[in-house]
């Protein structure tokens, strides 16, 4: 499954959403919570000219 979100200049995550579902509501919710629970992703580099950084995060359940 893929989670998409943006990181603002100050490192906060915004616009967090499921970009592609795993078809497992439990896995989808867990991956969304992982992104949401990260307090801050760190400020973007001073040379980065845009206001946000778009991120696509791949999340999967480990094999047994």
C-alpha cells in the first residue's frame, strides 16, 4: 500500500492519505497511523525552494 503526504518547511506532515490501498483496512490504518504519529520529519534544507515536499511511502506487512 502507498501513503502520500507532504512535508512542510518546518517538518510537519500534512495531507496524509492512502494513495493505493492494500485491500486490508488494518494494514492501511496502521500505515496511516505510522505517518501521523511521527512528531516531525525535520525541517527541509534551507536551499530547498518549494514550500512542501511531496512524499509517497510504500508500506507492507513483513513476510512470516
